[in-house]
C-alpha cells in the first residue's frame, strides 16, 4: 500500500505552491516524512526559489506540519527566496503564534496574495 497523498504541488514561475490536502493534526510521522522527502527533492532539483504553503484544507496542524514548513524554509532561505502561508485557519494562526513561527513567514488570506508577497 502506498502512502496517502498529503500534499499537492503546483509550480507558478519560480514558486512551488504546496497544498496540504488533509487536516494535518494527527498525521503519521512516517507518511509525512515520505512526502517531505519528495517535496525537498522536487525543490532542490529545480530552479525554484520560493514556496507558498496553502493550508485551506488543514484547519489544524501539529508538529509534523511544522517540521515540513521548517525544512522547506531552510531550502528557500539557502536560495535567497521567500516563503509565505495562505488560507490559515484561526486555529492554525494560534499554533503558529504559540510556536513563534508567525514571525518567520507572512500569512496571507489568499493564494494570489501569497504569490504576490513571495514574487514581489
């Protein structure tokens, strides 16, 4: 049995848009690790510079999702790019605030606005 598809990836110019496809609060670390490896490989084997993470379908997320965000952020920062989050729920904003990640990445109300932030 293959791992569930947790993320959908789209490319817009030099930006990878990572769409979390399910609520990521109780994801098994093994599945997340498998998909994270794929995300990082795709980013590193391209000329992409920026990442937008769309959390519209993830009302809540926990440590595993924060690890994904951090790993992507390290790659983005190494390339001099930018990262932004969009469609973050109120609960997601609280998680980001408590962990102080809200000071690292802009949170935008829509994907279009996040794309403008990273490409601007």
